[in-house]
C-alpha cells in the first residue's frame, strides 16, 4: 500500500472539471497502478471528506516532436471522485 499523498498526484483544473464541481465531483491525476478502493481511502484521508463514488480513466500520452525526434508523453490515470452531499474540498474553492 502506497502513502495517500503518493496515490493522489495533483488536481486536474480544466473547464470541464470546474463545471463538475457543481455536481460535487472533483478530478485528480492519480498513480497509474492505483485501484478505486485505494483512491477512495486516499482522498478521504488527505482531504477529510466522505467519498460516494470513484470513476477512473486511463489517458494515453500524446505524441510530441522536437525537430526530427519523436516521442510520447507518459500515460497517466484520471480519477473523478464524487463526494457526499454538503462535502467540499477547500483546495478547489478559490479557483
């Protein structure tokens, strides 16, 4: 079992994620090998909230070029966490 701060890497700040906050859904980049129960426990422990549901998606890396050299950015995993009614994550509120 990894440390909760290692599982939840960073919040995802985008127009879509900001709209989902109205539905009590918050998006995070998580460790690629993290499972839904581990993500639920980590978010509850780090932010002191009650998690109702966790949805995950694997995101493929994009192709990048520098001159003639080609490569890909790393694949990563996104988690959309639904919180219980009335719960908030204060980190996002100032955005």
